[in-house]
C-alpha cells in the first residue's frame, strides 16, 4: 500500500509539474518590439540567445516563491539581452569613455538624447501595444512568438531562403575622380548603399565597396609645369 501511495503521489506531482505551463504574457510585447526593430534593421539580433530566453520564460514551475524568483530574474536578463541585441557600444566601451562623458554639458546631453529618440518609432510602439492588448483578448500570441523565433533560428542554421529584412533597390551609378579631366569610373552603388539594414553582411559589403572605390580614385598631375610668364623689370 505504501509503495502504491508513493507511486501515485509521484505521478500526481509529475502531472502537476507539466500542467504549470503558461504563456509569455507581457513578454509577448517584448518580443514583438524586437521583431519590429529587426524588420527595420535596428537590431543586431541573436536568435539562439532569444530562443533560450523564451525557453527560460516558458519553463513550467508551480506558483509560489520559486515562480516569483524566476520572474524577478527574467527582468534583468531581458534588459541585458535587449541591450545585447542593439548596435549600441559594449559596457566596456561605455566605462572607458566615462571620463569623457562626464565632461559634456547638460544641454549637450539633452540635445544628444533628443537626436537619439525616434518619435516615429515610439508612436509605432504605442500602436503595437494597443494592437497587442486588443488582439490578445481572443488570440494567444505566445505560439506565434515561439514559432517565429524557431523560424529565425532555422534560417540562421540553413541559410536564408528569402530576405527577412527590407532591402533597397540597387542600381549602377557613375562616380568621377578627384580632378577634372580624368576618366570616370563606374561602381556598383549596391555596395555603398546607405539604405540597406545594418547587418554584419551589409556592413562588410559597404566597407569592401568603399575600399574598392577608393582604390580606383587617383589624381593625374601634368607631365610638365606651365612656362613661367616673362616679367620685365624696369
């Protein structure tokens, strides 16, 4: 009887453990913001790290102290991961430039903050929040977030079959050399396009195109100096 009771208790505890699944809840909006910024080319996105973070958030835990501790740990991890996905400088660079930053005036820092803030994206984020709160009344958003994250990881592993980010149209443009009278060189503007999203591939292509363009530039000096004018001294 004791063995049967113990086995029944373990089975019931296992069932309770796996019935503690819950959705991402407010973290859905967190990942929707990331997807929107990724689409606009504003993130250096790391799919695997974000997938691990989703698994961390979805891990089934019973309600109680452990669940609350788990949730409190998720907040700083989410902030650090969001910063890690941006193009902002690393913590080491910020610490090394701390002495220079303290020398800046408050008015300059305020002006810099105003230039940094994109009010259009803030408005888009507010609209996305309202849309998420409205749709989440009837639709569970978590499966779509998990599916999109798995799809992004599969793209990274197998290579992109389609372009995820919006790309600008490419074309040929003609650039002239440093001085007049020298032959013009034709370069592909796709390599030097500033409209592409700032991914690692596009940044490398931009750099290579810039170096190639600079190699083709030259200055042609005259073969001989012009004759000096005759000046009579009276």
